[in-house]
């Protein structure tokens, strides 16, 4: 993997020319008092280094004469490591992670300027760590003040997101291998859940069985809080209480995926817990499935990002009008987004190191990112008819038989040279 990280750094350095890029590790998240969540590295940081510790800074300075890749890390400290875990340390940061130079993080202020003095720009994303933002800004301020004496130095800070996120969109062979693994485990868990679910079981039992498989197969755990939503709970998009008992004639919506070596699966299936759809459930399911299959058909190189969503929205809208759940002119319903009463989210997102991966969607006011081979996205239309649904003005009252039906179908789709590959095809629809 180290050659893979190095390749990514080289690609990024080629893009920043005489600039210097700075990446900050993710902070430690606190659960309560001095109890911490398991550490999760910032995805950009991980993408470039594979380094998995807090309190670290990675610097890429392609123009520097001696050091192009520099790591600032927590130094080895036997006493602290006994409590908070093993640290790579300064020496191994060079040996194992390929840094040309490494320093203890405490030396950042002293050592960083040499990597910025001759840079034309600083590439840095102003993140949630305000104090670190201040650190970078104050270095920049000093360099601007001393520019006249030196005649060199960064004249601007540019957000690194615009460089690294387009890179992250297109997955390498090594990344796809990890994604396939994350997805294979997710598929196994969904298939087991379908067998395991039946009236009388609790949502959390199904969650537990799935997350058991995630970890049992070597995954890091759930890619996001698992949604196991029976009956009307499926109408809450991010329902995670998972504490209801499944009833006869319930649908069960499961949106769960495994994280494997930082890469994520994201799958939703909705099925009747007793194996048999009611007529209304079947009608809505077929409509969502038709929209999903049509949206997946739009996943091919050269198509704009929004085409899948627009395709799904049109099909869902036409279906909802046909069923009498919406009324009016199709174009107007779409333009005025009246369908959002039943379909309030987008049809997908990029998938990768983050579940909602690098947010590169629009490249201009009406210019959409086009699909390219190697990208992975989800396709996940749905219909949610809340139990307490109230029609907006001009829209029809609905029959009670529709209330409480919530359906989403979500697959992970790879853009290929010739079209697409549904990576999650192993879970039946
Ligand atoms: N499970 C999160 C999502 O589908 O976007
Ligand atoms: Mn998703
Ligand atoms: Mn999902």
C-alpha cells in the first residue's frame, strides 16, 4: 500500500507545482468525560498517508530541495502509550510511512516555515479545528510580512479540497479491491438479515446480527449508524433507535453497510418481514424499483451527475400521480418539487473513504460533474408516506391504506468503460 500512497502524493504534488499543501489529522472524538471513541483518521489525510494517528500534520512541498513529504507526529512515549495505545513515532514515520523528514508535532511552529518560505501558495482546507486554522493563518501572515525581505512566499491560500477531492472520486485498483471487500461483507449481512427477520423479532436483534458479521469478517464496523426500520419507522430517513418489535405485514427497511479498511459499503433493501407484500406495499415497491433500475441505466461514462436523479424523480412523480397520491401537471410538480412530500432526498452520492464521499457534484452554475470509469456512487430512490401525512394545498387527501409505507432501494454502482457494474447485486431486489 505504501507505493499507492506515494503515487497519490506524487499526483497531488504535480498539481500544486510550487505550492505547499498542509493536511491535518482528525481530532480525537470524545464519547464522555475522558472516554474517547475509536480513532478515525481524516479521509484526505488517510488517502495521502495511510497514517492513522491523531495530532499529526502532513506537508507536501514539491519544490523543497531536500524534503518533499514531511510528517509531524506524536513522539514515542512509553508511559503515554501504556494508556492510549501504540504510537508510530518520529523514526518509523520516515521508515514505514515514507516521509523524507519527520518531526515531533511540538516542533511544528519551528519547522514549518522552511517549507512555506519559497512556496507560491499554501493549499489548506480551513477545517473544524479552529485553533489549527489560526496556526496556519498566523504562519501565512508572518510570511506575507517578511515577503519584501525575501522576495518569496505564499501570496494566497487555496482550499485543498478542490485538488484532492476530484482525485478521490476516481478509485484505483487497490481502492476498488477494498470497496469490493467492504461490499461483500455488507451483502452477506443483508442476506443473513433477510433470513433472520420475522414477526416478533426486534429491530435491534437484526442490527446486532448484521454488525456481528461486519466485525466477524474483519471489517472495522458499521460504515454509519445502521438503520433497521420496520413499519412506519421507515418514513424517518435516519431512524437509528432500532428498538421496535416487527409485526405481521410490516415492511422492513434496512440501510446498513460495513466499513473495511476505511472503505464503505452502503446498501438499502426493503422487504416484507413475513415474506409477502400487501397490494399497496407491492405497488410502491415496484414503483421505487422501476425508478431505481432506470436511474442505474443512466450510470455510464459521460453522463452528467444529475441525470440519474432526474430520471428517478420523473418516474416516481408519474407513478405518484397515477396512484392519486399527487395531482397536477408532471412538469410543474417536478419544477416546484412537490414530489418532495414523498421523496425528499437525492438519488445518490459518491461512495468511498467517506460514505458521502468527496462532494464534487457541480463544477459551475449549471455544469454537472460527468461520470467517469472508476467512480463509485449509490443509487437510492425511495418513497416515504408518513403515517401523519398532510397534503399541501391543492394536493389530494390520501387513503389510509398508503400511510406508513416507507421504501428505499440502494445499490453501490461502479462506473465502467462500457457502462456500469452493480457492486451490490448479490442482495436480491
Ligand atoms: N446510509 C446513508 C445513506 O444512504 O446515504
Ligand atoms: Mn447512501
Ligand atoms: Mn444508505
